């Protein structure tokens, strides 16, 4: 049947509440390092979430998540409906891709994507017909009637990936590890990055959907306790959450504002005083973290059968006249979106996807919005000045003091710069969360995180080349035999 899903959260209040969650009282801990950059959140958190219009075209990259790109299942010239699957998940660590609106598949070609390098990748271009006609959906009023495997399958089919920035396929996080029971489910509502307020506004306006989505996740993982971590600079969101959890045993934990408390491992440390070992994931110590936007997408996927086709994105920076948060269709070109909200480009145009700490400068203004696009920042020169030229490292140690992962940023810098990647790995390069705290405090203005990102990319590239070489050798030996 054709379903036109409701945009209100009133039905979330009627969703069944799992009785498996047990409340807990909590003494908060602290993580090493951290910084206190200027928040700048008042620029965009004062107005309600608006709805962006349908753009003239949508560009949908197949790689909007960690893992393998999705596999195309449509053809050029094909007419598709809103919510129809365009590309299927390719393997376990992959997610599906759906049509954000109804229209015509114009092309499947290489186009610029949201990436620090400005590289291009395979994308599906959809020309909307402005009918916005939904395909057939499968809503479910009572998620308790679904098995855990049914919920996992629906989340996978809905194409949901982590919306907090990492983009890890969500259905994988709903697969409880066989060797460890999940004791704690954590909802990450910290949103510690400066400027970004998409989660804040989402909680204020749709707290019922957030909690309903959290309960669905809890019904799959069966945790002993369920916690929400939120920074104390969001009083309205805290009040909304406390109102929404009435009748449940979810605990709202208000934590001190410190960047990067929204980092997964840092939030786990603050709430549970447990540390995720190097090279491990939270599930290895019985913890699963989910982002606010992610659980809301899970709720809508289960309750209404909606795939992930839009997301709430913060539009901010002094170059944007109508700053705020907007629900925008995936694939919307950023330059077109900003033009609808009073963006005034200058000769030295600079657009940042993400916040000033972990975001990256866009090489192309027509880059599309993707599943991980939580913010588009358009600052002017006085608001967010360009970094001065890097100077020599003076070995002051401030970077090590600020590092929340307790690494040695100075050593990682030397190894990365000298292309001694094996030594960088031995110093736990891949434990770096690229939060930018080290670069922020560096008196020599060294872009430390850029060196780490480059080193990680080179190591991954070398591993991929080695794997291809090994596969070729095995094929050759088998042929010879």
C-alpha cells in the first residue's frame, strides 16, 4: 500500500515501552585532556527545524558510510518512487541507498563527493518530478511483535548508517556479540562540536521519537541499563528528554561541557568509568553507543517503514543569513541549499562540512548532502580565520596534555611526516579520533590532524595493495598447480 508517513512525533508516545531497561544512578568520571573552544551554538539553535525544498537535481554517492559502497540496482532512464531502493548493501559492512523523492534516473557517473581530498566517486543523479510520490512501505505499530532479527533486517533495508559523523552501518551495531552480553546502551546526545546544533534541536522538537527509537534498540540488545549522555549547555533539550522518559527507566546523565565529550570512547569513560582497549570496540566491553539522529531514523524505519532519505543539518556561519537547522533530502547540492537560506559567498569562499574542529573544507560547492552531513559551516574571515603558516615544533607537550585518547601527538607527527608508518602504528595511530584538540592548542600552528589522516590513508592503501597482491599470487599458484 502507498503510505504517506506522518511528520509528527505524537505517535511515538503510543509506542510500546520495553520493560527490560533498569535504571541506574551514576557517578560521573572524566577523560584525559580535552579543551574548551568557543561554542558558537547560539547562531543556529534559536529557531525551529525548517523543511528544505526539493532541489532541481539530487546527486547520491554510493559511498556514504564506512565499509563497501552500495551496489546499484537501477538503470539510467528508470522512473523511481520516493523511498524506492536505488542501490543494495554489498556485504555486512555496507548499507542500502534509496530515492529521496520520486523522479527519473538521469545518470550513474563519477562526481565530486564530500571528502577532504575533493575526490570524485560513483554517484546516481536523480531528477525530481516534483510529485514526491511514495513507494509502498511496511509500517509497524508495535515493534514488540517483531523479532530482533526482523528489526535488524528492517534497519539494514532502510539504509541507516551512524549519523553522528562516523557513518558506521547501524544494523551491525544491532548484532549482539556472541562472546559478550551488552550491559549498557548509551545514547550520545553530547554534541560537543562547536557550531553544530542539529541534535539539540532534534531533541527539543522530537524527544518522543528519540526515546521510542532508543527503546527499539534496547529491545534488540537487551541491555541491563540505558543511559543518555548530554552536555549541560543544552537545558531545553535536557528538559525535553526528562519529559519524554517518564514511564520508562532510561536515565538522563547531564555531563560537564568539554570537547570532545561526544567522542564515543570519551563518553563511555565519563558515564561508566570504563575504557575501551586499543584496537577494540565498545561492544567488546559490553557497551553500545548510538547517536540521537540514528535512533530517530530507526524509529521512523520501524514505525512508518521509512528508509533514510533525509537528515537534519545545521546551516551556520556569518555568511549565512538564515542560520538554523534544516531537514534536507540526501543528495541536495550544498550550493543550491545555501542559496535558499541567504548564503552570501565572497571572493575567498570557504565552506566546511562539519564543525571547525573535525570538519573539512569542501573543494566543490556543489558537493551533495550525505548521511553524515550534520553541519555546513560558512564562516567569514574574521569569524574563523585561516590558520597561519606552520612553524617548527617546539616540543612544548601541549598536544599530549590535550589529547583525549592519551596518545603522543608529537611522536605521531614526526613518524607521519617522515612516512615511518609502521612506527606510527606502534604508537597507536589508529586510536586517534581526529578531534583536532592537538591542532587547536599547538602554538606552532602545525596541522597535526592532517598528517594523521594522511598516514592512516596511506596505511590503508598499502594494506589494500598487499591484499590484491596476495590474491594475485594465490591465483597464479593455483593456475600453475
